[in-house]
């Protein structure tokens, strides 16, 4: 097994490039290096500008990929979503990245019912619209030499295993351990089930006791924790990765609001992984 550790701006609370509380990108790059990581994601399109590439190279930090975080299930938004995907794919490719992570947007009733078995589901037309968006974004990624990976995410229409599985015919999977746990699923069991479709991981932990209302309320309450401080069976996951000969990147993340000490949390997560490895 080869596990290359990465992180990204989301661990600083950067979910949207234009959010007013975002830290300046040089502070994030410095923090990534200071926490002992040599790979990172770009974060949302527009956050890490092209001029950051020289600083990344100077520090010996490589780019694994980036993401689109758009309402994939909304056919009226598809043209704008695809325009964002094209821009993101071009930026990732220029930076030397390998993956385009495809994430449905958190919002509406699904944000309010994140992780709940009664969360409202898409009908046939909505599911078809979501699949079309994933397929077209995957084609854009491949046109730019990238591997498209769908991301399971709490508070979206790609949250529960039965929502994820049909999309694996269209793209591979970025398995997010913390979002699996938020949805009440076992990330170790899901990795074993879909191992041949998982080239890329997002590793985060979850403390269910800190969940507070909707998805974003739980983020603000600190439900996502450094690795080893929640319910994710990290040792079991590493064992399953070894059994299947995983050879790729694991992005260590912690969904959070800006603030706190992301560097200390990333160091704690890295040390937990290194002790288990």
C-alpha cells in the first residue's frame, strides 16, 4: 500500500472562494507546509490564484486536484455548473493536479435533514438531471487529462450509499470517511464494497455528539474532528486499504468554520495516521 497524504484549504474553513472570513491563501500554503504535508488540493475555484503556483513549487508542495461544488441536481443550473467545471479543470491541469472532485451543493431540505434516514430524495427526473451533470463534468475532466471522482457529501443528493452507487458507472469515487459517518454508513464497509472504484480519499473524523441542527450548524459546532477523535475506524480502514493494495492520495480534512488552529489539528491527524501505519 502507498498512501500519500495531502490536505487542503477546506481545513481552514474555505468552502467558497469569495467567503468574507477566508484566510489569505499564503497563510494556508504556509500552514500546509508547517503541518508537514507535501500535497494539497486547490480548494474552490478562484481561491488559490495562478500566482500561488510558484510559491507551492518553492515549498515543494504538489497539487492533487480540486473540486466543483455546485447544485448538480438542478437542470436549470447545468450551463453555469459546466462552465465552472471547465474553468476548474483547466486550473487543476495547469497546476499539475490529477483529480477533479465532483460534489453536489449543500442546501435546502437536504442540508436541514443531513444524515437523517427521512431526508427527501430526488424523483426520477431529478436523479436523471444529477446523473447527466456528473456524466458531463466527468467528460470535461477527462478532456483535461484528469480523473473525475464523485464525492459523497452530507446534506446533498449524493449522501447515502444508494445515492452514490448508481453514479459509479459514470465516474470513480472519492470516498469521504467523515461524510460516510455523518450519513450513518460505515466507511470501511463501503471501501471494501467499492474498492476497485476508489482511487482517492478524503479522510476526516466525526463526533456525532457535536452535531447541531442542520449540516452547516454541525460544521460550526465542530462535529468534524482530527483523525482519531471520532467514530471513524481508521485502523480498520487502513487495514482494508492495505488488503486491496491502495496506491494513491488521502486528503486529510476537517470541515470547519474559519478559526481555531488548523495547523495543530492537521499535525494531530498526521501523527495519528503515522502511528497506525
